């Protein structure tokens, strides 16, 4: 999760090669983490939340930094960021409803 802001900072400072290397290292470590967890049968609740969240933080930080440097179109990044917010919101809603949480719609 920490590599997203770091890579975004590198892009903002036009350190494109180190940003690419750090992005490749982040992707490889994410893959290795998932591979080892599947092979060893390790499954944790917190990991099931943190891994996708870290991916979304990384994508959003890189995309927003690239918009700031005019390397990507803002509309495209807006769609990606909106999609990520909808996915996180949907996952939160699904989890909350499975736990029986209710949203109070009116106050008496």
C-alpha cells in the first residue's frame, strides 16, 4: 500500500524509470504473495480486504500522478477512480448487508 504514493511521487518528479521499476517490483511482490497464500492454503480475512485495497490505492495514485503530468486523459482516470470507488462501496455494502446491518432511512 505504501508503494502507490511513492510511485506517484516518483512520477510527479519525472523519475519515470525508478517509478517503472518500483511498479514492476510491486506487481511481482503482489503476485508472489497471492501465489504463496494459495499454495500454502493461507487465507485471512484482513488479507482479503487489504490486498484489493492496496491494488486500488496503487492504481489511483499512479493514475492521478499521470494526469497531473498530462500523461493520461483526466476523463479516463476519472472513470477508473469512479469504478474503484463503486467497487469498494459495493463490497462494503455487500459485507454490511451479510452481517445484517441496517441503514436508518428516517428518524422518528
